[in-house]
C-alpha cells in the first residue's frame, strides 16, 4: 500500500479527526473511504463498515433512554465534572 502526505488547515484537521472518532474510524480510513466514493462512486453505494468496536448489549439496551437538551455540550459537562472531582 502506498502512502500520501497531505497538508490541511489545523481547524480542518481537528474537525476531521473528531469526525473519524465519532464514527469509530481512523482518519486514514475515513479519507480513503471518501476518496473511494469520489473515484469509484458505484462502489460507494455499499453500506459503511461496522464500527471497529461495537456497543455492548447493555449499552445498546440503554441507547436512546437519556434525553438531553438540544444545546447540551458533552465536552463542557465533562470538563466541569472533572474539575469538580479533582478540585481544579
């Protein structure tokens, strides 16, 4: 397999990395899939591969049971909880 080096804006790189994490993918796999969809669009109609780490049955059973406000920011809530726990 060949390697390719690309240059991205820092904000774009961070957003792409976050998107890949949210979808359970490595960034290089995400980029390869996007390029594949552009170069060979007929094959892009296949469903995406399953996440590398599927959810456990317990988590799947709980999925959707918690309703959060539309403006809920997980990252802020996590930072606040860590600060409270460690007295930061």
